[in-house]
C-alpha cells in the first residue's frame, strides 16, 4: 500500500509539473467524523492538515492530490473512539467557472493512531481495526484571490473500520465532512 501511495504521488507530481496552472500549497481545517451503521455513536470533531499538489489540465479540468493528517472516529456516551489517519485523496476537479470547482475521486488512508478512551482517561485497545482505509471523496472548492483555497468535502468509507466481525459495529465505515482553508504558493 505504501508503494502504491508513493507511485500515485510521483505520478501526480509529474503530471502537475506538465500541467497549466501548477498548484502547490498547504491546507488545514476541521473534520466532523463518525462511523456508519453503529448505534450510540456521535460525531467526533477533529482537525485535518497537510499539503496539496495539483494542476489544471485544460480550462475546465484539473487534478489534485493531498497528503493529510486527519483526526477521525466517533464519540460515545462514555468517551471517544479515536482514529487518526494519514490520508491521500486524489480528486478530479471540474471547473464550473474560473474559481468554482466540483471534486471527486478516491482516498487512500493509513491508520496511525487507534484508541478508544473512556471518560476517566483509561485507554482501551481491545477493538481491532483495519490499518488501511479506502474512501470515496466528493466536494466543492473555491479559489479565492491571494492564493487562498476554500474546500468542503465529504468522504464516505468503502472499507470496514473493524477488523473483527464480532464487534458491535462490524460493518461500520468512516463518514467524514471536512471544511478546509488552503494557501497555494504558486
């Protein structure tokens, strides 16, 4: 999986350097995450931050890849279920105007932190979770003057979060709304 992510990023970099309107920058924002098909879980609010590279391949089409640290998971009555990922979304961008675009594509994630924490602070690590996550991404973007980028995205998990079939939420998938602000250096 790591080799696949590296190969995709290398391809994106090569494509972006040959594209018109190279876009390279940083972004940060907020996630509103939960797990689907699980009762008793509420949204977990976390942050997302990282870098992006992309480019326009014509007047109305572009492509962008991000490398993001993303806090996901859910909250429950007694505490939190924290899932932190390093995600690589790769989205096609359809420009409806020079500034406004629609986005869609896949996202590949690697789990870097996995813990359930109760209200009293005790960490419970008895729930096995998948180390990789594959999601679909849809969103909208707006390129603001001065190199600023506003984005709203929804990513819907395609991979089950629990590794084990015996968990109470055995078919749960990530479900994350993200609002972010980016800055393009180019």
